[in-house]
C-alpha cells in the first residue's frame, strides 16, 4: 500500500519569487518553476549548509525524499542558469508553511501552519494575529 503523501514544512517565504535574465523580453523567455519545498531544500542545504539529515527533519520528510527534492531543485536552477531561463518560485501542493506566532498578551511563542489567520495562545488562551518569523 502506498504511504500517504506527507506535507513538507517550510519556515518562510522567499523574499523574491521571480528571477529573470536582464535585457530579455518576458515574451521570449522560457520559465523554470521552482516549488517552495525545492526552494527550502536549497536554502537549508546549500545556503545554511545543514546536513541533509538535519534539513530533512526540519522539513519533516525522510532523508531520501529530501535528497530527491534537493536534486530536482539543483537541476532546475542549473537549467535556468545554463539556458538563461526565468525562474519562478511557486507554492506547490503539499507544502505547509510554518509561521512563528507570538502572543500579544503574554509573549508566548509557538508555531502554526500558514492556513491559520489567527491563533489561540496555548499559554493564556488569548486570540492573536500571526507574526512572521523575524517580524516583531
Ligand atoms: Zn498568551
């Protein structure tokens, strides 16, 4: 029996979601679509230089799945660089964005998925708005 597909967790949004070669009109440009989990794999493994084991557990996927996501990300980035394609980062299916929430009332911090707009503080029970990581 196939295992159910599990969500991959990412901890933020890329600051820029579109990259394009300079001086090439959009209409003639081929596009590569990088999914958010591929972007996160690149960020963890190549930028933060985490061990795959560690990065995989952070994204809540197996080490093998992480390797597959990262391999696909490398292939796409290379394709964009080699062929001068535009690159788009897209929120793919099965990706759960995790946001850090800080209670406005008591300062307690915890994590929720991005689908939640407001959350109830597990510490004091106060409803609070979402604050993204790094934003106070
Ligand atoms: Zn609270």
